[in-house]
C-alpha cells in the first residue's frame, strides 16, 4: 500500500465516481479525458486494485472503489481545507447569485456594503445543480438555492446554511385571464403548462420542485427546451413562445407579462447558502453575518400559514441537517443575545 498518493489522482477518482462518466468528469475538472483516464489507471496501479467496471455504455464502482470513495473524499476535504487556511484572504470570493434580483443578490449587495474590504466577484449561473458542480470542482466558492434537489454525493461535499423561504409565483402573459387577479390560486392553474427549466441540467433542482408541486393538480411542466442563458435571451424566448413561467416573487421584470403570487396553498422555494466543505474566507463570514441580519429583519425563515414545502426540503432547512461544525456556528449565530 503506497504511503503518498497524489491528491490529483484522488480528485480524478472522486470526479469519475461522482459522475460515473469519464467525459463529464473530465469536463468538470477541465482536463482532457485521456489525462483523467491515465490518472485513474495510475491510482489503480498504486493501490493494486481495480476501482471501476468499464464498458462501452456504462461505468460503475467496484467493491474496492466503493471502499475507497469515503476515504478519498475525507482526504480531499482536508487537503482543500489546508489550502484555504493558508490562502490569503485578499483572494476574491467567487459568488454565484443566479440573477441580478432575488435573495442571493440581496445578500451579496448587503455583504458588499458591510464588508467593503472584501472583493466579491459575482457569477450568474442559472441553477444550483450547475453551480454546485462548479463549487465541487473549485470554479466557484459560494452559491444559493434548493439543496434538497442536489445529488446526495454532491451535497455530501458541501456545507449549507438556511437563508429564506421565497414565495413562489407565476409569470403570465399580460392578456392571460389569470393575470387580472392579484393572487393566483394553485388550482386555477389546472390545465396550464408552465415553463420550469426542464431540459436545463443546471436547474434540475427547480424542475424537480415544480414536478412535486404540480403532481395530481392537472398542471404540466413545459417540454424540455435547450438551456436559456442570460436575462435578455430568457425574456426573448418566453415572450416569443408565450409561455407561462413558474417563478418566485423575487424575479426579473418582463415587459408585457405579469408576476402573480400563488396561493391556496402558498408554495415555497427554500433558499440555502452553499459552499465547499473546508472553505475558509472572511467573505464567507461576511455573507453569514449579513444573512443573520436579514433573517432577523425580514423574518425570512418564518413559514407562512398555509405554506407548501416537500418534507425533504423542510428537513434540510433545519439545523440538524447541517454538518456538526456548521450547525454549531449556525446555532451560535442565530442565538438570541
């Protein structure tokens, strides 16, 4: 058994184990597939074990691969934590906010005002599923969104901190009959087809929430459509196709369309702050402090009467779902003085 395995080899193994696909894993790590395969083969030689069963159509872990995976993840987390501990805080914190509206953007802008000495660099990914993969790969530091929709293997590599229950809404063409209402009862959407990001793998957590909300109510999710990048292109596509859109009350303005809250019940979109395990940065601490102030000021974590939320989401928005160190910090942060 070797005493000194290069972290790069473990990172290659972990990426393939997470995706069970060499091409996707290579893209996530920004390396050539041949280089990734070479690193995995080298690790197998050093360990004296086959880690994957490979065929032309699939990749799966062997028993030794299953045994190695938790060790590899712990080693990589410790290695990343060591690197973060010695990295200068002057390094910018790269924060995904999805769009220049909404909870994540409000938190970022408030943190920038409260900590002007920290450089926060914003990114605008279209969903937490895509952003989480970028965090694990080291291309992002922080994002926000619905953690219950993430692959458990990905979520295991992340820390998360409940921030807000956003109310969900529907974006309707201005001449739609329901657009005349101040609020739209959920049952009134029966027979409607709503765009909810189907076909965009980066927003899989949002599409999944829509499917759960619509189940048994006669509401359909619009057929898969290629990923729409940027607010300008989003506005162009939905106006051209006259889609109704499942949204939240924190949403971009679209000319000619009306945003209406959904009621009876009040569906909720759970938002959590998400970052890579082991990340240490004063910008992350500034975001947490900002969240504490905003939650207290606006009661972001109070569930409204008649609120709808899947039980899995409800559970993951409680402190017990966090890792022990993050739970301790969270409870200390929100403890009344």
